């Protein structure tokens, strides 16, 4: 997947970091590697469509669509294009569609005709929801819950039998005999029966109550009387892929997207260098050297208190002159601004600019401390 992510991020300017996170989410949803690659391409393209925002939110909608409608990875771009075209033309937001999919997508897909493609079923669902949302402007959650109630009642045998008294046939014919015609076809059949009837007609009340009950009147009426808007939304959904391709082509020519492409190309270049054997060898060598220095520092810390104690003793006895001499011996050179310290007869003489080893420093400090103590002792 690394090569696919690098390719898509460079081609569409999508963040490679976001695509990596998206690939993990898609893999956890049960998709195969092939499906994940197809889905990644569709999601990378969606970043160039105007109605989609954060790719992670789009991924959450994608996972819900996969589970509710049985959409495959290679069909995802058609679905996302349908959402973009409908939400860009009607008073509906892409986030509203995500809520609707989670709340009522499952029931809509289950009662749709079996021989119908998954993408066509989704487009009908999208058109149905969008027509009500654009008309009522109620919250997406309220509309989705209301439509779920309506479709559940609509497919019941009691409702189907009662609608036949109104001259509305919701039973399939031919190979679909004895089956429900599907939610979209059912709405169309009821709307055609009503024709240009007014919502104030006395026959509308019993029909509305039969379909949704008294609480869902606000959803049933636009569902039945917004037939033209629903058909327009379905047409927009079916034409979505062609429209999206045009939008993506235009977006790729903008300076903003080109800058993102160059950025992702450079990131892919660095990623390829890091994966080479030469870089891995150099990095491991540097890390090993740093670990060695860290261990050496840990060994030196055991003698550091003894060194400080000896230096304090010399400072108390001889003052700054003795301390300067001690520092000169440790560092292998005289301290600037201080006269040379007197040489102890028992202290080893070292060449200039030569550093003492820790063990030698400790021995020198101990010897100096002992000599100082002996010189201050009064002979008996």
C-alpha cells in the first residue's frame, strides 16, 4: 500500500499521512487489499470535490455505505460523485447524507429490489432523502428516523392491502410476484395516484396516517408531493461521475493543488531514501555510537562525587590557587588568569595538553588530599 499511497498523494495532492490512517480504517472494516486500493483512489479524488471536507469524515461515511448497501471499492467513486453532485445542487450537505445512511440506509437497502445494482439503490436512497431534506430543512437525524418508520410501515402486508383500496399496487409482478416493489417505486406509485391532488384533499389524511402515522406527517407530505424534485435529485446522482471528473480536472490545474502535489512528491522522495539499505546502515551506526556514549557517561557518574570532594578539600586548604592547579591537572593545561599550581612531589608529571583518564584523576585527587592532610599535621 505504500507505493499506492505515494502515487495517489502525488497525483491528487492528498495528504499521505491521512491516506495511511484511512487505509488502516478501511482494512479494519474487512476490505481486501485490492478493495482498499480502489477505495483509497476514490477517497483521494474526493479531496478535490467541493462538497467534501476532512477525508477522515468521508471515510466514516464510506464505511457506513459499504456495510449498509454492499458497495464495493471499485464502485465507491460513483457513490461519492453522486453525493457531491446532489449536495452541490440542492440544499443538502454531505454530512447530512452520512447521518441518513447510518439511520435508515440499512432498511432502504433491504427492501429494495434484489436484482438492482447497489449503486442504483444508493442513488434512489440519496434522491429520496435529499428531496425531503431540501424541502423541510429539518435535521438530518429527524428526517432519517421518520423515513425509516415510513418505509417499515410501507412494506407491511396490512399497508399494502389497505393501499389497494386506493387503487395503489405495491406488489411486484412476474418474477417479483408476491414481493414488495421497493421503496422508491412505491413512492412513485403513490405519487402518481395522487397526481395533482391538493394536500388539503380529504382522501390525503387517511393515506398519510396509514403510511407514517400522525407524527410523520411532515415527512410523508413532501415525500408524496415533491416528485419532480426527487426525480431531479435522482438524475443528478446518476450523472455524478461525469460531473465529478470535470471538477477534478479543473482542480488539478489550480496553484494550490499543484503546491500540494510538489509537497507530497518531495515527501515520497524522502520516504524512498529512508527505506534504502545505505540510509538504514548509517542510521543504525549513529544510534549505536550514541548508545555507547550514554553507557560511558553512566560509568563515569560513580567517581564524580569523589572528584568533587577532592576539589572541595583543595579549595578549603589552598584557596583558588590550589583549585586552579587541580583543574589544570585534570584539563592538561593551565587555567587562564591563574598562576601555575605548585607541583606535589608525589603527583605524576604529565605532558601538556594531555587529558587524564578517570582512574588517574581519582588517584591524583586522593594523593593530593593525603598530601594536604599530612602537611597540616603538627609533628609530635
